């Protein structure tokens, strides 16, 4: 085998080395280092090199160390395209979320990557911006890259299951997270959103609130479940459940601020507010403090998500934790079983929500 070629910086070969590592001359020009080059250098078989690079146990530790050392010296990089042609897999997973500004989804992505990275999977993240049409376009692009599977916090409305029928027809493994589509028989990982709504509302009642409003989220399954839990608890306790006490607040802090302003303009504002998520609750806190009302003495608040800044607001925010990183890890486990055909039937994995009590709803030491 010819030795590696080196030329002065700035030459075409130097640029190629920067991108691909050491290159060897062949009849067709320059080529990146291949497994057969490593095998030839060490006088071992290509199969042995492959086993060492895959950390298989049926070769000696000494041989494995020699191969890994030489591969590093030559800056060997696996040819994933060639591998995918042989195995039928790309080792790419698509994650589609509404945004990454809300740290819940960032933490889900981190949990997903932590589980998949040791298995040599790459996660490609697409942002839907809560737009069903854009989400379908992003998924089409991921499918064109031949992803092995998808993890979706979908923006599709409950009345439009067409996307999922397409995925099923094409036999694309996918797992829904955080947002369940009612009536859709699909694999899911998240919390029981009706239970989240019940837990948050019960807490406000235990804190002494009697006129409880709900700033609801966008028209997705998550918001519908939390609204149902809120209404169920009010009915159970015989408390007022007025349409005026439920206002649309989207999923961001500015929309939460505007929704809270509408509630504050009522003749009799609520003394407790259950917010769709923590960003909405952060906007509500701003609106309440602007008119010099006290939290929680005048109005108690609770959100959902336990995002990273929830305890750093002017009034630390009570919340319901959804185990975001665990959602990511559990979704990765389930998707891998689907890809490897190690599971049958549809699975719905519901993680237990956890109440986190902070100053925004803590009245006279209640619920500690």
C-alpha cells in the first residue's frame, strides 16, 4: 500500500485531508481511509477490523487495541452510507418538536440523545413552529433522508390523522410524545394530561382558592386533557366552572400575559389560576405584579413543566413536573424496540406527574 500523501497547506490534497482525514492514492484519484487499509497495515482480516470497531467480544483485547490505535492514527471514519446499504438502516432518528425555546422539549431531546448516542444513532431535530403544514413538510424531508424512525410532539389537530395513516402505510416506526391524538391508536410516551389538570387544580383548592381560572393551551390533545382534569375537579368540589374563567393563552409567555390581563379585567378576578404550562404562567406572573397584586395572597398560580427557570422568577413558580428527560429516554427505548421489531402491539407509556410546590401557590405553609 502506498504511504499517505502530504502536500503543502493550501493544496487541493491539504483541503481534502482537512475534510476526510488521511487519503491514499488510487487509480481513480484520492480516497478516504477504508477498513481494508487498516487491515492491510496490520496484516489482519477486514472482518477482524470490523469486529474491533464495533467493540465485539470475540477478538482478543490486544488485537482490538492495535486496530483502534491504527484507526485513530489514520483518522479512519466509518462509511455510514455503505453501512446503511448493507444493513437497511441509516442510524438516524428524526425528532419533531414545536420549538426548542421551551426548555421542556430541549430536555426531552437531551434525554433522547443520551439514550441513543451510545448505540451510534444520530438525532436530527426539526422544528414545526406549531404549524401542521410545516410539520408535514419537515417530516417529508426526514423521510427523504431515510430516517430509521420518528419521535413526534405533533402539531397536527386531533381531527386530522392523515399524517399518521401515511406513516403507518409506509411502515415508518414512530412514537408520539407529550401530545396524544385522541382516537389515534399510536405508540405514546408522556404523562396523563387529565391527571395533570386534576393535580394542579386540587392543589389550588387545598391552598384556599375558590374561584379558579384556567389559561388553556392551543387546540391539541395535551390542552384538552388538562382542561378536562380542571373541570372534573371543580365539579367534584362543587365550585364554579364558568366559561368566563377559561381563557385561551397559547403556549408562550406573551400570550399568557395577555390572557392574564383579560382575567384581571373581570369584575371579580379569580383567586387561583392553573396555567397550561410554565411559560404561560411566567407571563401571568408579570401581568399580576404589574398591577401590584400579590402572589399568592391575592392570586395563587401554578404551571406545568418544571422548566429550568421556574424557581428563578420574582415569585418562584409552583408547577407539575412531567419528567421531561425521562420522556426522551423512554421514547428512545420504545422506538428502538419498534425498529428492531422487539415489541408487538401499541404501547402507551404514562409517566407519573409530580407536584412541585413553590411560593406562587404556597399559602400559610399549605401543601408542603
